[in-house]
C-alpha cells in the first residue's frame, strides 16, 4: 500500500483553509458529495499540486443483507477514476433494510449502523466486499464504525471480526481510532484488545476525529476537538505498525485554520510517540482467526435481513425494540438519527429552514416520528414539504413559499425562470413579509 502521509478531510466549508495548510499530503472527500464531471476547483488545484485525493463512500451499505447496488458501485468507481485515486473506502455498516428479502417496505437509516458480529453477518459482508472489489478499478478499504448500541449474542470481538474479514477477502482496513474509543465508552470494548487482534499489514490508513460524552454515551460528532484518549489509541496503534496514512476528520463547527493545524500537529506527535515505542521493542498484535462456518449464504442473507429490518424499524418507525437490545441506548440512537435527518435535510434544502424559521426543527422531528426515510435525503426533503403542506401551517406566506418550493422540485421539469431564480424569489418574499 502506498504511503499517504498526513491528511485532512476535504469539505467545501474549509476548502480554502486546506489549500493553505502546510504539510498536507492528501485529502479525503465524501464520494457522494462530488460530481465527476464538475469537480470543485479546490480539489482540482490540490490534485495539480500532487496532493492525493481519496473518495470515501457512505451509502453502499456493505454490511446490509442485500448485495451492493450496481449503480452505487459504478458511481464510486467513476469518482475514483475522475480523482485519480489510489484506493477507495467505505464502511462496515448497514444503512437500509427491508425490501424483497423480508417482503416489507424498504427503509433507510440515513446513517451508518453497526452490523452484528455473527457468522451470518460475516459471511454476507465477505461476499458483499468481494462484489465491490470486482466492480472497483482500485483497491477497497473498509472502516470500522462507532456504535451507540450493541447487538445481543455476538459471536466475535471487533478484532476477530475484522481479522476474519481481511483474511477471507484481502480487503484493506481503514481503522478509525475515534470509533475504537467510542466503542470503548459505549460498549465497554478495550481498544488495545481490538488492535492486538488486527492483521496490521492490512491497514490502509487511519481516521482521527473528535466527539463528546453526554450521560455516559460518547457521540462521535466529528464536530469537536480530538480528545486525549483518542490520541492515546492512535499512539498505541502506531506502536504496533507504521500507519501508511493518518487523516483528521471534521464535518461541522469548523474552527480556524490555526486550530486545525494544531490538531494535525498533535496527531503527528502521537504517531511519532508510537514509532518511538515500536522502536523500543513494543510487541505487535497477532490476529486470532475464528473458525469458518459453512452454510447457505442465501439463508444467512434472509436471517440477517429480518434482524436488521427489526432493528431499523424500531429506530425509525416506532416498532417494538427487539428482545435483547438496550432500550435506553436504542432510544438514544433513534433520537440521533432523527436529529441527523433534520440537519442533513437543512443542508440539502436550505430554503426550508429559512421559510419555516425557528419552527423548522420541531416540525421536522414531528414528521420524522411517523415517516421513515425511504428514498434518500432529497426525497426526504420533498416528503417533509408535503407533510408541512398537509398540515396547513397558519402562516399563509410560509405555506405559499413551501408550496412554491415543492412545485419547483417535484414537477416533471422546472417551471419558468428556472428553479434557482424562483426559489430565491420565494425565500425573499417570506423574509420581506416577516
């Protein structure tokens, strides 16, 4: 695997700051947020300077019961080609459930959810990863995720699960040390034990990010400074192996460039400290491979589909919490998913929070309680607008503006003057009438 060096997650909000940062060897971009034919000028300039760009997918759902969608795989492959990337990355997670395998309506989480560490889930994940590898023009690396809840009756530790996955598929691993810390707080899992079980030669690069703790639950926010415990996990990893690349993730509440540069400096220092320990003779981990299990893969997909549909329905559709799950933690996860939906829809359709003002968030959370997401965030925004109109808001000007917005986006083709102009006019009318 090529040496990547020190990098940062590229986001439009910090594009200019990233271009001016010293010592940035590479950047990672959310794959679904870039269009291959219209790359952001900042990314083009970074590539021209020799900075490596890696697309990081969030919507494949490799840990789901269904096989990976061919269209999503093709889109990820296209982005890898457009960016000249040496690899692409995704997550060990499921993001949707239901559908043909369960003869039920499909639902989406809008977020990454943990897969059970069971033989069924591992068998399905391994085949899904192989399908993805065959469809992609460059190597694939998959990331361990943070979790707010645990599955009952798991059969493997995280380290064993990742070791077996890498051993059976040859896939690279993207190790997120912030997620290891999250799982330590939320699930009582020892990061050192996970690291000791990993096939260290399979590590492609490392993620580092911040979060916060509330009521005994760690939230992997990507919107707060990197805490000392996460840096300590990074040092432990670097004492076992020299990571090919280390990257700082930040998705919200972006600080000044100087603060991000200080965090990058702390990350470099943590890696250097780990290298000193490794040089002093720190032992590397040795993975312990679980015994392989034989059985029908299609039957495993069906069992996994039923289990994931029950969990996701409890989180987004007010279905009963399945037996064995922590109801409090499931409630925390359900609220977190609804809040994320509200935040992302506000970014996808920024006119709606402007039109609805302070009432936007309460209105959206009320809508989310009874309307699971079924077609992505843009569809979610349209469905929310329909929900608002069905409720006939008392503010007539807001109702007209929402209707105008909905008509412009949901029709077979844009109305006169184009959507951008008409949306701007609708929003401006609401602001002037307040």
